[in-house]
C-alpha cells in the first residue's frame, strides 16, 4: 500500500473517529438534557406530593385539635353542671347557716 493511500486511510479513520466523537457528544448532550428534564419533573412531582401530604397532615391535626377542644368543652360543661348541682344542693344549708350566724350575732348584741 502506497504512502498516500495509508495517509488517506488514516485521514478517513480520523474523520470517522471525529464523527463518532461528535455523535457521542451530541448524544451525551441529549442524555443530559433528558436527565435534567426528568429531574425537573421528579422535583415538581415530589414538591406536589409534599404539599399534598402537608395539607393532609394539617387537616388531620386540625381535626384532632377540634376533637380535643370539643372533649375539653364537654368535660368543662359536665364539671360546671356538677358544681351547679352541688351548689344548689348546698344552698339551703348555707342559707340556714348564715341565718343562724346572723341570729347568734343579733342575740350576742342584745
């Protein structure tokens, strides 16, 4: 094989190598662009899921707080009714006690 033919084959091989490299770099850029796009999609999906989960947990917490609030109010109402009942039951005894003490005080002054 003559020297010019060898040089021509080397140039062709280098040109083929350059084409392969250019194709590989273009494919690499496409893969990177696709990966970035997919990463952005995943990030958006994750953020949406996180926001939804946050909203669900917030609603659950609000429901729990409301339930506890109602329970506390019910306990307070029951306690108020019990105190009111006990006060009513003791009213007559207290009135008698006050009247007795008043009469004792009046008798002591006379």
